[in-house]
C-alpha cells in the first residue's frame, strides 16, 4: 500500500507504520524539537527533516528505533492539543 501523496511514513520498531500527511509534517517536527529532552526526539526530527526534503519519488519509509518510536508516538499524540496523560 502506498502512503498518501506528500506524506512521510514512519516504520516503528514494533512493526507498526504511520503515515504523516504533508500538512502535519512541520507540526510533528516542531513537537519533536519541543520534546528535545525525550530520548529519540532529536534524531527522529532530523530523520523527518531529511525525508521531507526529498522528492516524493525518492522518499522511503523512516525506520525508527524503539526509542525514536516512543518519541514520535508522543509527538503525534500531541498533534491536536496538550500532551496526553502518561506522555512526556
């Protein structure tokens, strides 16, 4: 299955995948940087930045470590508001 046009796909360490639509890429990047104290946030933000600068045709899924996976999930959980309970 192809990711939506303009999106970036994260492949989490546990085998799950998540497509971030183009309109949310900057917000996820910002949330990762805001969570710079969370292990994996900075490296995941750098991977997202690199992937978002590539042409859609050259883009590959971003394979994340377990630490990066937790950081991205935490950032994505904050997309629509304040941090969710239990997410730091």
